[in-house]
């Protein structure tokens, strides 16, 4: 059980990968349901992005695993590798990542997960904003394409236009070559701008905290058996001292008054 626990990464990271897995599986379903080429283009681009993220995740896990062979064969490493390949037939294997997240929640408990995320506020905020950025990139592009595609005088007419607009807006660059002309599109664009500023502001703060904060020296590991032995010895010593003092008090009380 302890070895399996070491195969898992940080709580925030595991939840981040688990949510991306859910979104990627949802996109796989939408690819078969969607009837428009523009929507399929956006979903295909997002699935390519997820494939890259999951491939990096697989390399990270196998490089840091206590036993690479155990991770690959016993802890679904082979499924992680196949699911990261750009083939629709293998993307369903991303469900094994959800199994890993479920195992994490079951082992450490939801309350412990909440306390861990609360202690690591910088890392948790970064993961949340990265998820928001990915959600905005996908659903912002789809929404912008939906409200702008048929509007009079619109210049966001294709999936590539919508993706380009969302990318340059969320990165706070804003070239101005693509822009919304409808009120709904401007409202969506405003949300993308706000989230983009939040992502880069939080990322800057995270890097500053990572490089500038003093590193804490980890406490040396303590063996539970040694701790228990020291506790018993300390109690015995205190008991002997108490008995000696009690004997002195009895001796004084037993002496006749002078």
C-alpha cells in the first residue's frame, strides 16, 4: 500500500490530470456527436493539446516512479502511454487516470485532500487557473464561433479564427486582427481577458514564491519503534524519580518532632 501511495503525485496535480481526463473523454464523445466541421476542428485541436499534456505526464511519472516497471505494468503506465497517442481508439484509456484519482481520494480522504490543497495555496491556485485557461480556450472558442460566425460584418468566421482570437486574448497580447462585433461576443471576450490576466498574474506570483521563498530543511525521519521506546524509557525514568521523592517525603513525615 505504501509503495502504491508513492506512485501517486501531489494531490493538486492528480486532480488536475483527472479533470483533464474527464474533459478529453467528453471531447471524444462530442467529436462523434458534432455535425459541424468548425466544431470538429476546435475539438481536434484541443485533443491534440491533451495528447501532448498526457505524454509529458507519462514521461514525468515513469521518470519519478520508485520502480518504472511497476508503474508501467501494475499501475496502468501502459494505458497512460497509449492514451497519450493521437489515436481516437486509445483515448478511452484515459479513464485509467480517473481510477488513479479515485484511489487517491479513497486513500487520503476528502478532508485530507481539502487540507492539503488549502496549505498549498500557490500550487492549488495555479492548477485552478490552468484548468480555467484550458476550459476558456475550448469553450470560449466554441462560444465565440457560435455567436460571431453568422453575424453581419464579423471577422471571426472559422474555427481557426476563433482559436486564434482566444489564444491572443487569453495571453493578454491582443493583436486586434480578430475581434468580436456582437454584444455576446464582446461579453465573452471580456471574460477571456479577465481570466488571462488572472492566469499570468498567478503564474508570476507562483514563480516568485518558488524561487525566492526560503527552502525549509526537511525533518529527519523518525522511526515509530524508536519513538515508542524513548517514550517508555522516559516514563519509567519519571516514575522512578517520583517514587524517590515520595520515599523522601514519607521519611520526613515518619521522623519524630525535635
